[in-house]
């Protein structure tokens, strides 16, 4: 995405010949208006598009900026090493942690190699193996959620995609170390939930988190993908809506125009939030930790007519 400064420069140049660049000027003005929107003024669909911005920080960026001593572990010990999920021990603020996250790339080649962060069952089994290892060594777990969903291919179904995700939900609910989940981009469907059961669910202010993509929802309800903006409004995938519904626990404020416009500010905010949450969770007894986690997710979906 072009920055606001670049768009303003472009607009200034074209304004010298307004008749010649009439259509282009209108287009740039529209783009500037979208960039200038405050989070509370954006529609859910506009936030979805912002969360999908290819320039947003991905797992590799966070690993390099807020963690030290990252040592990656590979393989699920059953079938393969799914590159759509990366995990390993690291330190944050001197504290040892286990990091597990959806592993999108920064280039087209990396995206293809990692299925654009859409994990196979092997990836979820690798994630669970790492989380159980963290429990064995009494190390807190930090997960980074950033995926359109689990990989939808035939090989994923053949190797038990649904079972792998369901197993993670069950096992994460009873792991006896603190788990902090951070939604940093697009948290989509069961692919996000497979590493999304935690004591504290944090979410960047321009990220989205939903049971299905707006396009998928529109395709099912109306058989018309162009109605995705309507579906997005109904799904309430934005951080403020999910905080109000108690699906997430904390909103991490990112730069107004998106995390991609200021990496350093985003990294600082995420690191601060994780360290603050870790400090509180480390004081909670293990038995109480799992009990509270189970109760937290059990009450989701309860509503009054």
C-alpha cells in the first residue's frame, strides 16, 4: 500500500494539470480519505482490507524485533515439517517463552512455500508438540495468529485437518503454563483457533478475528462474494466488537493508518502488552490457571433472547 505522504505528493503533482489527470486525482483523493479514517470510522470491511495489507508485519518481523535467542524447532514427528507454522524457544524482556505462530512470508516465493500461513494438520501437530514441550519445562507460551484459515487442500483432509485442530483446542485448554494469544493480522476460522486457546487473547486494533472470512460467509448465505462487505458487518470481526463480546481481552493500539506504517511503534506496543500480561499470569497457580481458561471459553456463545 502507498503511504499517505506519497499519495499527497502524487496529488500535488497532478493538481498542476487537473483536467489531464481528472480521473487519477479522484482516485488518489479516495485513497487518501480511506487512509485518513480513524479506526472508529472504518467499516468492518475496510478494517478487513487493512488487516490483509501485504506490508503488515508478519511473524518473522516480530521474532526479530521483540524476541531474542529464538531457536526454531521443526517437524510434527509424524509426517512433515509444515512451514506455515513456526515455533521455538525464545526470550522476551529476558523471560524464556515458547513462541508459536502462523508463518507467512515477505515475498511471493516465501508465501507459496508457506501456503500463505495456511497450515496443514502437520503444522498444528507441530504446534501442539512445542506447547507440550513448553509445559514440560514450565515455560509460558506466546502464539501469533495471522492466517486466512487452515489449508483447504485434499492432502490436509486426508491427514486429519479437523482432528488436528480439535485436538489442539482440547489440549491447549489444559496445558498448565500461561498462554497468551496475539491476533496480529487476519485470524480466520479454525485455522486461527488451532493456536488460539489462551488465558489472555490480545488483538491489534486493526486486526480481524472471525469464524469465517466475509467472502466465505457471503458465498454460503447469498452465493455472491460481492456481498462480503455486508457479511463483514454481520460477523463483527473487529477488535472493538470482539472486546465488547468478551471474545478478546485486550486491544493493542497500532498506528492509526495500520501497523505497516510504523513497525517500531507496533513492535513496542505488542512487546509491552505481552510483558504486562505475562507478569500477571505468572502469579496465578497452575490449577487456577486451567480452571479459569476453561471457564473463559465455556461461557462464549451464551446469549439472552
